[in-house]
């Protein structure tokens, strides 16, 4: 008779297998999908070993729990594959942050502007933070002018989601893409 060792995995979200199934009776489904009925757990495990497979608890909340005779490793592989597919289908929009100071140089400004446009074209949200150092906070109109300039330069790819608002020494503004989304390479 084929004997399998106890499962060494101790994860919480994984289904129980073979000797880890702690109930006395289970409803058993064979590898072809045919129901074998309600059996004692010991008999069900012996049945699974007869097929050279594992007894996997697939519906633990039922009364009695439903178990299927299957290859546990292959089952986990299929679950991971499905998980990857669902993650791939989700659109991941991240929040990117670009920081400016009120006295930024032209070249630095152009570089950061290019980054903002790139983020927006890829469908990300962009938080623009304008930092005031020391006494610069008294010249808030310089920050307002810089924000207006940024918004003018990105108006073809982005629009304001909220802001500008002051949070401590920062003027914060959040921008989202206007809708067209560039394909990632």
C-alpha cells in the first residue's frame, strides 16, 4: 500500500490535507468528480492513498466538510496560477510623488515635469508637493505661480484631482491622468 508522509506545511490559508483533517466524517469526491458519499476520515484517506493521491478539504464550512481526492501539489500550483492571472488583470494605479521647492532651477523643473508626464501617461496618480523652507513660507505667491506653471505645462495629460492646499510647510496638489493610457513596454 502506498503511504504518504504528513504534510509539513503549516500555513493558515491553505486547505487541510490527509491527516490534518480533524473531523470524523467527510463527504468525499473522487478524482473524476463522482461523489463517493459520506465516509469516515480514515476510510477517505485510505481511499486517497489507493489512488496514490491526497485527500484535500475543499469546503471546510459544510456539514460534513467536502473533501476531494486529488494531487495536492498540482492543486496548489493551479491556485497560484489563478492568483497571478487575477493580479495581472487588475489595473494597478500607484500614487507617485514629485517634490519641488519654490526656488527650483529651470533644468530641474523640466526634469521633474518630464517625470510627472511619464507617470500620468502610465495611468498613475501624481502628488505634487511644493516645499517651503524657513522664511519662504511668507512668499506663498511664488508657490502659487509655480503650481500654475506646472498645471499649464501638464494640461494635455493631467487634471487636478484635489488641491492645492497647505499642510504645514508643504503645498500639496494631486493630479490624475485625463484618460489616455500608454501601454507599458
